[in-house]
């Protein structure tokens, strides 16, 4: 983009060329500048290459129930798409079981299965022990029908025990999440609706599943005590089989998932970056790369860039993290807004990518690790597409969350070595398998934390920002749990909001100038 100095007056500006920003610019059809701080588009949906391997910034897939999103997939990728049935597994107690844990207990040690079944029964019907020590049955579950079946993306029961939403770091079905720091499975819980995430785990799944999977897994994943999180964001993301399905899954192997909900897509060539690059023909004339936003002035309606330019905007679409946007406004943001932004919490992700010198290490796509590995999940990059690997090689991505509350135990080469040793210990590859590639990618903002203060803090910021003609869009600007397909829709919605505001302003100007004169009390007849 050569001429970006507003010589022709204010323009619409989109900050951030991740999936949301790309979608917003695409749907604005050339009527916006798109500003990106990195050298490539994609945000956390970018890909890198290393010694012939392709790795994503954490694992990403294509999955959506929205027909329009599938149309976008076709527009952006054409025939460069690879579709397959998913294989999601959990490694615990030295064995693999299918995801979700609660629906596929078969193969675990008998005492573990017994605890999980008894806990699930007690969670639903009450304990046979004294009422004082029992985990109370669930009377009302957050957005969860009493049959405990899974919910679809809109929060409706679909009767599927293992509905796939989006197994990726920008929107993972993380199977009940957040650290449970109370590992006493006999903890007393009051009857009624769960007040926090810890109670949700016990009331919905019971003490056994909490002990053997939900609490240890989520303690690795999240970085706040479970009691500090609310549960409104769970609708459609947590597979909840009914009691019969839990028992069936404990008595016999669970069959491989089948049908459209079991399938996912991925670019055949180019990694997930290829999907992001599919937007380029539509937005590259308005795209500014390698340029940071240094300041945002709602009063002057300007954006100051790292190269010194100050651009005037008509409407601003922000996809950057909400606390960052408020910080860039400086003193123009009232103290109340700054305080609300400072209280927003998030979790960061570090991915350690490993390229192994042996083909087909596993047939799985995701593996969850609730026990003592450093990583909570491995995305099997080598099975996303055969073109992610060089001849004879196979790629893996080890995902590790961290925060101020839960810092990384080490960094640099030491972190890579820890992941290599853990992979060997759980049998992903062997001592004599050569390491052809090893690198790290960092995602400072990865998961939005739904603590109890979040709804009010987000509302306060959102209401004030909206009054300044700034449209918040996407996971990090709306501070919502969005998957990548939702990001596409969020960008489309942002573009439609900008177009609505443009039309409203044009109508207002026409009315003020007298060009538009409404006629009252008469009937207009159209000429035929």
C-alpha cells in the first residue's frame, strides 16, 4: 500500500490481520486499511517451516457448523483442502483412551473405572453415604440438559457424546478446563447450580472423573484457581455423555467417531497459513505489514503507526487484545476503563515443535496429557496433512500454558529438552529416533480467562469503546472464547456494523443538509 497518509480523508481501519481482521477487511470489500505488525498475515493461525517440516502456531483445524464458513473454506482454498476423520485420545495411567475421557473409560485400571462410575452416579443421584459427605447431585447444570448430553455450538442438545467443536489452540474443546486446586474428591458441595468451575466439575462428572482427569488436566491448562472462574462460556464446548454412555464406554471399547461431526479439514499444502493466505488476493491492496499501532486516539479519531504516520479513521475495527487497545489510548481512556482492562486475565501458550526422523509415529491427531508431562497436549502436526512432513520425517507440536501465576519451569533449549524427554517417557518416539528440527513459538495472549469479574469489566469497556466509533471484533477484542470459524463470522459481523454506521452517517448528513426531505401525510406513487 503506497499512499496511506489520508490524503483523501479518513478511512476505515482494521487493526490486526489474524482470521478476524482478514475476514473484516474481506467483507469490507476494499473499503478499509488492514494493519498488521508481523511480516505475514494470519495472527495465531500462522505457520512456520523448519528443515522441511511445517508447524502451525499451535494446532489448527477447519471445522464449523456454519454453511457460510464452509463457503469461505472453498473460496480461500479451492481444492487445496484435506478432510479426514479425527482421532483424539488421552494418555493416562500408562494407556490411551479415546477423547472425551468420561465417555471412554475402557482400558483404564479397574479401580480407576470404579471410582469414575461411582462418582458419576453419585453426582447424578446422590451418594449412598451420609448426605453431609456426599457430592451433591446436579440439580441445574450451566447450559447443560439434565441428560448430560453434549451441546452444540448454539447450546442445544444434540445427543452426541463426543461432539467436535474446534480442537486447536485458538478454540479447543479442552474437555472441562481450569485448575482444580482442591484434589480432595470427598469435598462437600452445596446443592443447586454450580457457583464456579470447580463445583461444575464435581456436580457434572463426579469425584472420580474429577480426580483422574478433569482436575489434573485443567490445572495444567489454566492459571487461576477453579473457584475463581465462572462457567457461562462452556455451552457447546464440553462433551457431556449421559450416564448410560459413561457405563457403556467403561464396559467396552468406544468405536471410532463417524459422520460429519467426526470430520475435520486442513490445507493440503502450506499449513494453516494457506487458509489465511487465501484472503490475500482480496485484501493485499489495502494491507500494511511490518507496522505496529503505537497509539489510538478516540478523540482525534487517529491511529499512530510505528513508522510515524498518523492516520485518521472513519471507523476503527480492533482485533487486538482488549487490554492492549485500552493501553494504547493512554490518558484518553478514563480511569474506570483502564482499571477494568487491567483486571482482564488471560493464559499464554508456548509451543515446542519437534521434527522427528521417523515416519508415522502415531495415527492420532490430538493427545491430551492430564498427568506429569510438561505439555498438556500434543497436536500431531504430521497427521494434519502428509505435506507437513519432509520424506522420512514426522512433526509434533507440544503445547504448554503459562502465566504469572504458573510460569514456565525453564526456557530456551532447556524447555525443548524437557519436551523431548517427556515425549520419550510417554512413548511418542524412542531414544534412538533422530531430532531433525526443534523450535519454539510463543503466543502471549492465547486463552481468555472467564473469571467472575470478566462480564462486568468487558461490558464497561465495550460500552465506552462503542461510543467512540470503535468496533471490537474477535476473541481478544471481544474477550470471548472464539474458535477460528467463529473468528471468520466475527470479522463479517464487524464489517456489517461498519457498513451500517456508514449508511447511518450518510443519512444523517443528507438530512442535516436538506438533501433528504421526508414527506409526511402524503402517499407517494411510483412511476411505472
